[in-house]
């Protein structure tokens, strides 16, 4: 395959190439041609452009199944954390065709979206919220005609190439079991995974597993860390049991003990609307770092904006993240120039803190959770994902090159936009978007990831 006279578009030389599919872990050279990996060899390669990867890890580009950013600003932040494909699969969108059209001029990294029950319900129920439901989309029961319209729009989204189906029960508390069953039936009929933010706790997981079992829908339980908290071990066991019984159930986690969501959303208002001052102290207003009380909760609810939710422990986060069941997915959250540090630090934090410092994951396991596992989750519906998440000849040239000895997140709740250190080069479809740990400006090699239409 590697003819000595070939001059590649770009060569990556002398890096430690790690591929979780083949378990390859050796110093090799890679040649890129027309956006694909065209050579992977220990022989010398020539290219028009050279990346010196000596002393660095060469891994498949990181794939994120859960990203609420989806703007040029966040695509840039995500690329600096090694992400080459980022997908909004939980909230999703209500208009799949428009969502892809808005990005068709090109983006920095690969992107994609689900058809989202939350967003479709907002549209059908005429909810006034811009990001999440704040009125009838959350709190009003849908009529049989409205449920039929929700189903029709979701099926339309799938025909338009939605990657999966998104849903979040705490954001739509008025949705009846009948409505949820209708949504799960859409997933089952089309064999599309439903990426679900469950009602928190083991009862919520049981509810989701029953809905999936009754309809035979594939299920991805999103951010098991923030949905399980102290129940993390038992809920991981429930997923493991379901899988042992042949059920198509998978899950994901992000490496932070605090979550973030919109203060005006039902999931915050229903839990904290009449909570004690002590309970309200779990909430942090990120712009000032202050913990909330009754007065400030009411005041910031009127203003609206992201809120930090301190409800988990580092021990439970580690239990979620190091389980062989979990995919790493950031739940990146970013609005108006601010958001959660997981937007910029998820992948570098796993590599720096869990692999190098705590040694609670091997490097290959961590790479598998960031690349091969998310690609495999989507392959049945999106065959193009078979060319991502691996390093082999014929795969897409989405590649992340990092220094295992120094990689580390730097972003914090107060300074969430600080980019990590140690993510040295990021290549998307053969084009450098990060070089020497700096963003390359003005490049848009990212392509849509979409189910066949
Ligand atoms: Zn969520």
C-alpha cells in the first residue's frame, strides 16, 4: 500500500500510534491523502507537510456524543481539547434539515445532531424558552393530536438524517407515559438509539429500562455520573445486568463533580423552587462564584442563565468514569461566552487526572472510551462512523496528538474558557485545526455526520 514514490499530503512521523480497535501500540509513521489515512507503517514516508510526533501519543480524534455548544466559538474550544467530532444528541433540534443547513458553509470540526423530543415538544406546545422549556413545553399535558404531531416531527427528523433521538424527562415533566412510549416506539421502529437524560436515581433508570424493554428501543443513558450521584455503583450494575440479558443499553460520563444547566429550566425549578437555604447552597452562580439562598435564587431565576449544581462527589465521578461501560462525553454547555469547564477540559482532564495522576484508567482504555466506543454506538444508524474512532488505512484522517506526560485541563468554574495543555496537534479530515497546542485560525475542514437520507 505504501509505494516509495508516494508523496502524501501530510505525514505524522515517529509518534506512538495507539489504536483501540486493533490494540496497535507502537512507534509508527502515518501518511494522509485526500482526508484519509493512506499509510500506517514503520517505513519512511514523504509528505508535503510533516508533523513531528516524536515523544507524543497519536490517537484517533476524540468523538463527543453530548455537546450543547455547536457554534464556531465552541467548536474552537472543543478542538483545543482534542475533539474532532462533536454531536448534540441529548437536546438535539426540532428541525434537522435547518440545523445542518446553518452549518453547510463549513465548520472547524465534524458536527451532527439528533431529533430531540424536548425541542420538538417546545415547538408543538409553543414554549417561549430559547434553549430549554420554561412553559407549556415542560408543564402542559399534550393532547392525543399533539402527541401525534410530536411523533410526526420526530419521524420527519429521522428521514432528514438525524443521528439519533434525544430526550430528557426532567425537562418535560408533563409528558405522560403514553407520550414517552410513543417516542420510544419511534426509536424502536427505526432502530435508532434514544439518548436519554433519565429522571435522576435508580427509579428513573428503572423507568427508562422498562420503556426501552417494552418497545425494544436502543437506549443510551446520558451522563450517568450526574443522574446517579451516590447511586452510581448500583445504577452501573443495573445497566450491566440489562446488557447481560441482551439489551442494547449503553451509557456515558463526564469527569466533573458539579453539573450545569439553565436556572429557569424545570429540572432546577422543580427541585429547588421550595428547597431549604441549606439545599440551595448546592447551587453556584458562576459569574460571581456565590452560593445561592432563597433571595438570590429568586433574583437569578428572574434573570436566567447557567447555574452550577454541586451534588456529586469525586469518588462517585471516578466510579462512573472508570467503569468499562462508560463512554467519555462532555455534556459541554456554553452560552454567551460562559459555561461549564467541561466544555474545554473533559478529555484532557481524563488523560491527565485519571490516567496519569490517579492511574485509575490505562491510556488505551481512556482512548477507547473517547474514540472507538462512541463511534461504535452510532455505527448501526450512521455507517460513516465506521471510518472514525480508529487509526487504520482507509479511516478518516481525524487524529489527536498529545503529550501523555503533560496533558492536563486548566479550565475552572470561574474561568471555563482556559484551554488545556499537552494537546499538541489536532487534525480533522487531513487538515490541522490545532498545531503546537494553538488553534489554527480560518480553517473549516469539519463535515456533517448524518444518517443516510
Ligand atoms: Zn442532560
